[in-house]
């Protein structure tokens, strides 16, 4: 049979249109004959009519870029009149209630630049099937609510591909003749097609084991390219700690006898939780102190935990449909956040989570692509792997956790697994389990799943000295978002305390409560558009500490004065609230200076607070670094209308220089003390926090503009024995046009040009420099011998770093940054639509800027949309961006 042009078409899919599958598949037997030029895939599907799926006799199968070789139904060959292929759908007519269907397809993994389905990466066959990649392997009902037991046979050249892996347990290996061999894998747990995985390559294996609480021994294996074995220790350690944590905290044991991780150089995502065979972007597997920063270590640990935790929250219980994506992703992000908090510093982690949400998710929520954590419609599901689904989804889970308490939340999780193990379910099923386990009505809370946008809270506090009361007035603001103009009030948990003039927490006795049981802090349930909370026995005027622990993903308008924010910045005992007060205080000063054109940016009282932090030995260094970090340029742009990238960059640069000059002696002394605190290869939480503060200190010293500071950074760059120290020095120099920067970057390139993951850091440094002429450098680097449009990591390192990490140059007044991005999106769309689509977002936020920039950004979006053959991925986002 000939190849059919069955690429997907841009069709809107609506949650309201969901219908159960007409047929279910019980078992899938896959046979891969892996050969150069064309791979033959034979799939044997044993299925039956779904009792709840309607009476139609037609079996609908999804397929993309396949050559159909043959179809056999219950042993009889199906002729051309027995099926129809239209677009990405094969319809098989007159299918009986029970059937065995054999589908033989031919695919060309070597030419699969989309990196979905089966493709080749550096001479290795590997798969990526989430969300809809399995349809690039064979015709199949490629939807998450069709769950089957898989048996997979892989056959390949034994010399070139000695390692053959798939899901589950290895059941058979053997010689296939002619220098070929085979392996058979069986996964006993039913799974949707998106969790299928296979790998064939010449790989080294690092082995270990883990004994579960019940006494079972689980074999652990990490597969990497030969020569990278020494870079896997942190990954293995992170995996074992994740397994133990999940048993201790949630009572969840691993369920197979083998758990495998494979590192892949070409990967669209960070990692994938395929049952028993996790496939990872190599940057999240390979690490040692010489080649990976502390930040890389922390991200690697979190991603290993995330993918492992998916074994239960995503694999054993999965999504009914892709609209429920946050059911698994939001819940699993919450779990990996809790793991990291337990492994390191809970306060620092909470600040980091909030910082990410404000920098990336709040802008998404206020733009044309805003969507709830359970969207109502989509064209291309790959476009919904967003910070809203993941990070905001995690915040929604956290709010449930805080409303119910740890014990009831755990009971809800237990009930969720008891009810739905082995099923594909909805977000409502998770919330129902939480309600039934706790007895708490979460009816109003469900609005968090369906309403998009970031709620805003206007808060004011008044004190009545004669009545000894304090009244907290709260008003919800729910800004309109695409398709949702009028919204209902949400249930918003507002954690708060009242501080006295000495910074101590005061008893919070709500009117009518017993004074003896009044807590020092509490969570208020804000459920109305306007609401008042009256506290009694408040003798002195208090200062409110609000949104403690970042208790809800909202924008807070506290009504506090600059002096009150500074007071909280110096005295609040809650890490998030203290950091947040400082960020608000800084934002106020920076934006005021930006709009007034002032040269002096920071107030003297702020410098007093900085001095206190620098000399406070009791502060955790990592937290001190967070307190002293200025709001990012993208965060400041969210609070300025219209956003002025040049003014924002100017005042932020001026503020850094002020801090560097005014506190030079204290910074220098702190740098010297921190330099001696820990060994470079000490990866403890305390050591990493110390290095984080040291990096910040060096950045401020260099920002001060003194030659001695540049020399100090240059010396650190040349003498560094760890990547953390090396990158800290390079980042400190990167915004300064000086010989030290040029020499340090050249030396770094020459040392690491043959280490792809490290060279990515060099590309990003070049792309993120705020110096004039950076765009010309980025354009020239597209011709660098080591730049490859087919490698997502390299594209993200250069193009992604420029458009997302260099606001002042990307938003250049002449529009050159916009034009550059449009050119790269158009080029990438023909190779890898997923990667192209993920670059579109900065152009869609044109409404935030002045008229000239708005016009140029819109022109670029329109030019992209005019391209013939544009993918559904890019088309959807560009169309929304123009809407």
C-alpha cells in the first residue's frame, strides 16, 4: 500500500464534545523490525466493544506520517473497500464486538525531525509518545482513556544496537540471525499509548538497587552514552531518595521489579514518565560539579523526582482526556515541590516557586493565550504543556492541601488511589476524593479549574484604638480573559498574621472567638467579592503580614506604605511574606525612577535594610540571596503600562550599581568569607546556598563598575574548579563591555566546545548579554559549527535565551529582535513544530508595550501566519496572539 498524506489538520477539540471510545483495546503486541531507511512495525490489537461507548461498528484509529503495509481483521486481510483514510484518521468498517486486528506500518525514524513517535538521536532509536506521538508509530486509538497491556518485541543489528529496552519486565532475548538480535518486554499494568516507550542503542549502564518498605528489591538502571557513566551518581541518588520519600510521605511503593532511565540528546521536553522506562533529556541526567552548576543539580533532582512520582500520579491513575492534563501534572509538580522542600529549605523553595509563577505564569494568565488549568478547548494539545497547567496547577493542589490539612489530604490521596487505580479519570474525581475523605465542601473551590486569569486581592487594614479592633477588608478582582469576561468569586485561602511594632506576631482573635485559643497566624477563606474580617483585642496599630507561604496564586494589592513594606522586609518571620514585601518595596522604587527618569533609584532606608542583611550571620545564605535579588525585568514589565523595556533595564542596572558601590566593603568581606566556607564539590544544601549568595555578591561588586571587581571576577573565572563558580563569574561579567569578559568567554568556549551540555551555557551567555550588538552576535552564532536547528537544547540555549532572557535587546526599539524571532519560528516550524510553537509567546504579549512596538510585533505575527503549510501548533498560538 502506498504512503498516505495524513498530516493532522487544525481542528478545534472541545471538552464538551467528549465521548467515550466505541472500542476498548485489552492487549497490544508490538513488533519493531528496526532497519536503516524504513522500520516495519507490526501491531496486534485485541479489542472489544465498550459497553458505554455507543453502538457504531466503525473502529477509528489515529495515524500520522505512516505507510500502511497491511490490515488483517480476525485473520482476514482487509481490502481497500474495508477501510478509509481521511486526514489523520483510519476508519475500519464493520468491526465485530470482539476482534483481533493486525496493523503493519512502515516508518522512517531517521527523518523524523519532529522528535515525536519513534526517531533517532545520535545513532540511537528512541520514542516520545506524549501527547500524541504514538500515532507516528502505528494506527491506534491514540487517546489516554484507551488503556491496554503491552508486549513489545524489538529486533535490530546486534553490533550497532546491543541494548533493546521497552516498558515493564524483560521476558526473552535471543539471536535473530544475520547479526541481529531481539528482546521481548512485557508491562503487566494497563497504560494509554502515550506511556509507551522503546529504546535501541549502544549504551553504557549504571546499576544499583532499592529495597522497598515491603522488602522487595527493585533493580535500578541508568543508560547513557559510553564515557558518561561518571556523570550519573547524582541522578541515581536522587532516584533512590525519591523512592524512599514517596513511601514515607504517601505510602506509595514502586510496582515493577525494574526501573530504568535513558539519557537522550535530542528531546523536546525535560523528561518523560513512561512506565518503568523514563526517557530524559540528557541535561537532566548528566552532572558533576565540574560540568553542572548547583542550579543544574537542583533541577535534575526535582525532575527525577517528578518523573518517578508520576508512576502513581499519572501512570497508575491517568487522564481521561487531555483536557485533564493538570490532573497528573499539577498534582505531580506539587509532589516534587514538597520533596524538594523536605530535602532542602522549605522557605527558599517556596520563594523560588512564587518567583517562577510571577515571571512566567502571571504573564501567560494576562495574555491572549490565557487558559484555565483545565481548558475548555484546544487545537494542538502540545501547546498546553504550559506553566499554567503545571505550576498554577500545583498551586491549586497546594490550596487544597492547606484547606484540608496534611492528614486529611493524605486520606484523600489514599481514597483517590483506592477508587481509581488503573483508570483514566477527570479532575473532578480527584476533588471528589478530597471532599469525601475530609468532609470539606470544595464546590466553590472548583472554580479554580474552570476560570482562567490571575485573581487580584485588594486588602486594607484599619485599627480602632477605642474598640481595640482591627478590620481587614478584602476585595476580589477577577480580570476578564479570552472567552471569560464575567467570573464568579473564588474561594481564596489568605494566610496572614498581624505584627506589632517590634515585629512580633499578635494573637488573631476573630470576632466571637475565644481569646485563649487565638492563633498567631491563620488562613482566612475569602469567598465573597467583598469581605470583612474583624479581629478583637488589638491594642496597638498592627502591620498585616499577608499571603504568607504564598497561600494562593494571586496578585496582592496590600495598600501598605513603603515604610510598612520595608518593616516587613526586615522583620517578618514568614520567608515568603518577608521576601514579597521586599519585592513590592523594590518594584515601587524602581518603577517610580523609571517613570521619572531619576538617576538615583533606591531609597536610603532600603540601603539600611541591605546592610542589615549583609551582616546578619543567622540568615540562611540561600534566603539572603533571595532577599537581595532585584525583581526581574519581565516581572517589572508586568507592573508598568505601557512597559518600557529600556527604562526598566536602565533603572535595574542603576540599582545594581548603587548596591555595588554603596556596600562595596561589606560585599567584599562577605565574598571572602563565603569563598572559604565550603569545598567546591560539597553539594550539601548549606554549601549550595553559600555559593548562591557568593555569586550574587560578585555580581553586585562587578555592577559597581570598579576595575578591582572585574579583576576579581576574571580571576574566579580562570581559577574555578566547579561550573557553579565559573558561571557565576561569567554571569557577573556578561553585562559589562570589558576585556575580562571577552577573554573569559573565549577561554570557556575553548575548554568546553566538545561538551554539548556545557557549550549550551556558553551560547546562552552570549545570547543573554544586555550589551549593544548582542543580536548581531546571536545571528552570527546561528552559523557556528556547533549550532544545530535539529537539537532542541541548542535552539533553547541560543534563540530561546535571547527572546526570553534578554528583554532589553529583544524589545529593541527598531523591532529587529521581533523580526529575528519571526524568522526563526518560520524556519523551525518546518523541522519541529513543538519547538517553534514554544517560541511564539513573547510576540503574543504585544498589548503590554507602546504603540510602535505593538505594531511591529503584530506585523511579525501576521507574517508568520501567512506562511504556507504552517503547523497547527504555531497557527493556534499566532491566531490567538492576534485576536
